[in-house]
C-alpha cells in the first residue's frame, strides 16, 4: 500500500492519501487547492542513462531552457518514447507545476495520425514530465534547408499538418505554436505536428490558420509571407492554382484548417480548385 502525506499548497492543510497515484491531481477538501508532497522540489532533472520512474533514459534528443527531451524506454509497455522533462524557472513553483499537469492531461486522449501523441503527463520524484510518440526524423525546415524537398512531398506534409490542426480545432483546442520546426518528418516521410502539450482550449483558431498560411507560403514561395505578395509579382512563375492556394492561405482566406487541407489535396490530385469571382479576376481567368 502506497500511503502519502500531502499538504495543500494554499492553506497548508495536511491529509494522508491511501494508494497514492503520482500522476493524479489531488484537491484540498477545505479550499480546493492542490495537494502536494511536502518538501518536493520541482527543479530536479535526471541525467541520461538513469532510471526515471518506469522509464529508462537512453540519450538526450534535445535540450532547451525549460525542458530536456530524452529517448526513453517505457519498461512497463515495452515501447520507445520521447520523454520531455521540465525544469525551467516557471517550473520552480510546485502549485504552478501541478496546475500545468492538470491542464495538459486532456490532450493525452488526442489521437491523430499526424499529431505527435502525448501518452503520459505527471510528476516523478518532483520532476514534471510527459511522454510522447518518438519520431525518428528531423524538423521540416531542416530537411528543406539541407537536402531539399520536392513540391509534392512538401505539400503532402503540409496537408497532413492542416488535417491535424483541424482535428485539434474540432475538439475545441488550438495549437498556438505552429511553425516549421514543430513539424517533424519521419524516416518514411510522414509529417507529424509536435508540441501538442501546449494546445489550449482558450486559444484562437485564427492564429493557427495564420501560422499555417505563413508556413505554406514561405515553404513553397521561399519568400517572407508578411505581405503575401503574388509569386508572379516577385518574378516567380508557378501554376495559377498553386499560386491561388498559397496566397489565399497566407491571407487567412480559409475559414477552417480542413478547408485548407482539402484544397491542398485537390491540387495534389490534379483536381481544379473552386475559385470565386474575386479570385478569378485576381488571377486573370
């Protein structure tokens, strides 16, 4: 039996919890504050090559100011995962960390082929962490810069990302941090949208659409999307349907991410896009 003495972060009321579950958020019966293990520090990070709860840390994949990402083995489910361990200044307050855990937990139920799935979120020995799909690949912008990426696989990747964003929006969440370094291309070329742990039920879907449009325009046109200038006016020749697609996306003319994904798919399949009279005049046809 795992019994723990917990203390309220607000009123300091103490209560003994039988069968304590470290991944669960416990609330104070007096003031509804979050109950924490007394004296636990949330700054602790463990080095690669050591055990972290049920996970065996193998090596560091990335390191930043607020988190370190490891390749890890889930010894219970016998699968490799990416384990993200947090420890920046914003994770120095235990009550704030537990609020974060409670906020992220709903996204563990999200399951889409083009989303990096979040499996677990919680605290282990005082360190906030989450585990995700391990994507063996590289960010979209790095692949495009180093090896180049043909138009068809590039558009396929961005279509899949737009579908994933539509999935999030359909569940009342916005991503909030869409950019090329958060799009991962696996070894097989499949695109996955990362940083889903930051998805927000109070965020603006319009911001995601703007970010998607900018990313599409800059990836295809290879020019800043600030003014969303027609590629033709920049001396860049391309098919009119593709020009229409990227400029319309950069100008946030698509009402939903699914609509953008559908138009990209039409272009990939060689089907004509539906243009209204304004866009036909703009394109001269």
